[in-house]
C-alpha cells in the first residue's frame, strides 16, 4: 500500500501497563513500606524509555510516558499538592454497579483499584513539589528525542476530577474548592506545555460523574456542576494556547454494564465550551460506539478537533485494522478527515497494577490502531 498524502494521527489516552517490578515498588510505597527513592526514580526513568520505544515500534503518532511515575491518573496529585490529609474514600459509588452486584465485586477486587488512595482536603491547596512534573517532561522529551520522535503529550488530572475523587472538608463551597485545585494544577499544566508537549486534561467528572459522585443530582444540576468544572479548567489553562490542549471525556474505565451512562447529547454542548482544541471520547465500546451518528446530527464546532476511541482498553480482542478504518470512515462523516485523530476509549492501566488486560496485547492493539489509521487515510485523503 502506498503511503497516504496525509495520515490520521494515532494516540491513546495516557496510562499504559507498568513493568511488574515497578508495580511492586509503587505498591510498597503506597502501603508505607520503605522504598529506596533513588532506586524507584531509576526504575521509573528506565520504564519511560521502554514505554516510549514500545509506542514508537507500534507506530503511534502522538506518544507519552505511559504515566510511569504516577500511581493513578488522578490520585497522584496528593503527592504534588498540599492540603490532602483527611480520610480516604474506600469505595466509590457507581450507579450501574448497583444493579449488578457481582460486577461490582469484580471491579472492587481489581488490585490496582484496591491500592489507590485519595485523602480528603483538610487545608489550603498549594503546590509543594515543583520537580515531579518537570522531571516527567525532561525524561519523556529525552526518550522521544533519542528515537527521533517529536509529537508528545502528557496527561494531567483536571480540577473537576480531583474534586470528584478527593472529598472537600476545608473550602466553604464546591466552587471555591474546584477553583483552588485549578490554580494549584496550573503549574503542572504549564510545565507540560513549556516542554513543548500537548497537555491532555483528564475529565471523567464531565461524564462518569453523572453516574458516580453526582448520581443524586438532577440532569440540570449536573449540567450546572460540570459548567463550573469547565470554568475552573479554562481558568487553569488560560496561559496555554488552545491548539496545545486536549481533553479526555470519559464515562469510567471499569468493566461494568454502563447502562446508566449519561448520553453524549446531554452534555456535549457544555463540553465544547472548554478551551482545549481537541476532545477525546469513547467511541469503540458497546455503550458509545453509536454516538458518531449523534455528533453527525448535532455537529462539531468549526474550531474543534475530535479524537474518538476506535479501540477499547477493556478487552483482549485485538481490533482488526479494517474495523478501525471503517470506524474512522464513519467519524469522517462527522468532521473532515483533517480534524480527526484516532484514539483509545480510555487508559490501559489507570491505576498501577490494574489487571483487566494482558500487557502484551496492549501494544498489539496499538499497532492495529496505527495500521487502521493508514488504511483509513489512504481512502480519505486519496
């Protein structure tokens, strides 16, 4: 097959499987067992090099560090910000799991989820570690440069998702709380941007929040809540160009029925008000793969790019490249191909040690994603 004149970029949403020995080190640290900090840092650095090599080998266009240094995509902030010292929530509520108790047991039993910790906010939130985000970017940039790869991104927790996972026991109002988080997270977002990477802000609060922390709210009250979260997000990224920002809209990366997921048409008008130019969202799993037709009908603002998931992270099935190309063909009916990226519904290992998928299958799926992008591009840019 001849190379297409243009290529639909492939990427993913952040987390990739950590090496087994790194998992054990990070679990030990989370459990309060003494860990040699220098040895941990060295293993993280080596893991970043390894994960960058695997992504490049798979043909992924826009790569990251796989979140190797983070115990979880959101809870890592407790180690970089002050203020979090209260009791951690042990079990989060998911409305869909109430109807299926055995599914709830399976989700709760995943070792990666058991190890996460999100203590409540009990005092003023401020940046206490300005080295971690910079170190992440230095090592990712170096690993990518050594392989001649320029396009990189780094994911970071949104103000809204931090407020969702970490209970507020200090700030007078939820709005005051989420804006305090936004101001503190601004340092990390700007550090990522300063390194020349695309900043991905993870926003499961905008979708998953509807059937979890905000399940008791009316739809209108939920919409009001996520408006505030987006206002806080826009405040936090005010110094970063829109084209260097992307956001991940997520309904929750866990193997549940998801039959209470909020429909995209109920929230997308608010989502579009966020500053990031590119929006990543679920498009491969059985609860959301139909929504290409919804967005085709509703339309996408002319200044936005979209990155639907065309493979999903919960299954060991390796999507056929032709299926990926067909899915991209559908999404090319929603926006022109030059405003289209190809992604994954969510992260492959959102908590250290998540055991949902065979780690080796992950990179075979990413290779299929790359191949599907080439097939689709050959057709769409002919």
